[in-house]
């Protein structure tokens, strides 16, 4: 039995752990739990669960049952399912399609609780801060719900209020999920391929940001700065004095959803599809800061063909180096060059002992498979899924930022096709590929890269004297240690040992023969047939040893 917190009877979240285990067993995952050796908890479950619970859901397949279990376990697991639904590199297609059914729609909490949280977070009762506060929320999700109200100047606002006690519940669930992930990684051999502990760490990072409304407020302000000159993009105004850790107050947006655009005479669906896609591509390639969840519920379309993104809880980031690596991959794909695409993927990923030739062959297969499809037949999501599964097979792991990016592109493609059925994301990306190509190979681009290289070289040269001085001092003071680890020399070592043993054996054999000869010549008694017995024994021993050495050499096929 392994000794980690989850198996300790004094584990502080023991009640919640057992609730989680009961749900998983009741949905038919008891066999998986038994393989984790949960000890006393399984005995507890045996007393609490009969076969009746499972009979209610046995008509569903295992992926449907897993989604239903997540739904029953509440906000943390729902949010986890939503995020994991965007990881085709980790999950089978059947499970992905199930997890995508999560609508993040849960029953609202009581308005009295909402008013209490506003006063607790902002320091004043809601009726002193807002006018016409609507008790009925206009939206309720797993982390927060939204109420509509007005300010004293009659401006309409949307107030996003975090669920009561949600932070404590989520942190307890995260702790349990990490412990279970460690168990799965340790006990199930195939699980290490998918790195469950790392997945939980990434999930924790995302959900922590969503729990703090001030983080979302800062995201909105940064987004507004990036698009302040774009007349087709509207960013909601944030009321900083009415925003805290649990409450976010923003401008109320009056617009329509994607499915209603083509019913409006004031809106141009085709134009809005192009604007929305170009907006996301600009976020990715120019700003390195993009909306990571642009699903239809997070987009409003306003009069004058203006798009407004809402819910900035999850945002993706790409630094300059990441964007440059992404650009290299984009150019390789545009040129259908499997060799350069493979090298670009390896540069932006974590990997070890990759068969580059085999990976390149698979890249070429995908290029050939999709390059002859018409725009109507081509599906970006299928293309990406094929490539990411190939990468996992080769243990090539892309950073989570790239999967957020892929998810955003796939999502925006779906929204754009609602607005314009003829929309194709490849057509939208092509101008950016051409622009990147021009920038890379223009004189200014070449000079810029040369300047960056010179700057890096100058930086290395500037610190080199100090680094050398430090190294010399460490050598003089005996603080430098060199650890050498050889590989592939075991067989050579064995052969050398074998040869040295044979040489030593032969030397002993020769000494025995010479010694016995000297004893015979010295005629030392006692005698047998006029020959010294000691000499005869030496010759017999030498003969046996010689015969044994000859057999050993012949057995190994070496003379």
C-alpha cells in the first residue's frame, strides 16, 4: 500500500473524496478504482453501493457515463470536462464529443446570496451601489452567475458574481484530483503517456484565474487597448470601483447571438464572419493575447456590424519566440513541406527520442490526405485532430497554449460558418501566411533577425569574461565536478573482462607448467616410476586447466 495523503484516514477532504468515489462506482467505474488500490475507501464503498445504481445507467456507453458522472460531481468536474474537450491529443474522439455537450448551465444560486456577496466584496449594500438590481440572473454557469442592474446615471450594467463557497470546493476537488492523478500515473502503465498530473496542474492554473474577477477585469482592459482603433470590435467597459475578487461589474451588451444574425436586416453575416476570424488571427499573430473560449454564447453581434467578445476568464498567451515558432509551422503547412513542418513542431514541443523520419512520413501523409479536398470537404478540426494524435503517439507534447489556440480557431470556424456557410478558415489564414512570408524574407525582416542574433551574441560576449573567471576560480578551489555517464559500453566491458580473465588464466597455467618442469628437473622425492610425484601433479593440473581454457574459447566461437 502506498503512503500518500489520499489513503490516510485523517485526510482532510475524506468526505468529499468518498462522494467522488461513490459517483464513479455508481456509473460503472469500480474496476478502475480497484486498480488504484484505494484500500479502506473501497471497503466503505462496498457497504454504500449495490448493483442497483449501475443498472440505471448501464444502457449508456462508458463515455456517456463519464460525462454524466462529471455533471453530477459539480462545477470543478464540469469545468475540467469543458477544458479537456479541447484536447484531441489526449482523449479519444468519442469522449471529446461527449464532453463538448457540457453547456456550463447549472441552477442559479439565491439572489439573497448574490446581494450578500456584493456587500462583502465591495463594502456597501447593493442598493447603495446599483439601481433596479434584477433578482433573476440572466445567466448562470459553474463558476458565477450574471445579474442585470443600472447605475445611478441610468447606465445598464451586467454584474458577474462568483458562486458562494466555490473557491473552497474547487480547491478541495483539485487536491483530490491531483492525488488521484498521481495514483493513476503510478498504478496504470499506459497512463504515463498522457501525463495526468501535468493535466491537473494546467487545469488548476486556468481555473484559479477564473475564480478571481480582478484577473478577468485586467484581461478586458488589455484586450481593449489592443483593439482601441478597430471600429468593428467593441470591448465592454469595466467599472473598476464596482469590481472585486468576487464581483465584476461591466457594461451591459445589447446584441444578438450568431444564430440570429442572418435573421436581422441590419447585420451582414458574411462580413461579420470575416471580421470575427480576422480579429482572432490578429490576437494570435500580432498581439500574442487571444480569447481562448470564443463559443457562440461568448460573442454578441451589435448594430453597425460590430462584434463584442464577452467572458474573458480564459485567455491564451504567446510570447514572441512562441509566435515565431508558430509562424515557421504555418509556413511549412502552407508550402506542404513535411520536413520543415516536422522540424517546426519539434522546436515548439517537448519530446524525447523521436523517430523524426517516421514523424515526417506521417506529416506527408496528412498533407496528401487533406490537400486534395475541396474547401467544402475540408474540416480544420479533423485535420488538427489527426496531427495531434500522431504527435502523442510519438510522445511529442505541445504546450497547453497551442491547444488553447487550436481550440479557439476550431470554435471561431464553427461560429463563422453559422454566419456564412461558405466560410473556410484556411482562406482566412492564407493572408497572414503571406504576410509572415514577406516579413521573414524582406530586407527589414532579415536585418531584424540579424540584429537579434547580434544582440544575443553581444550579450553572451559581455558575460563571457565573468563566466570564465568564475569557472577558473571553481576549478582552482576544487568545486568543479564532472559526471560522465556512458551508454552502450556494457558489451565492450564484458568482452574486456573476459579477455583479461583469460590472460590471467593463461599466465597461471604457464607458471604451473614451468614450476612443474623445475620440480621434475630437481628430482625432488617422493617418486613414482622414477618421476617426482609433485611434478606429475603439476603437469596433470596444467593439462586440465589448458583443456578447460580451450573449451571456453571454442564455446564462445573465438580463437
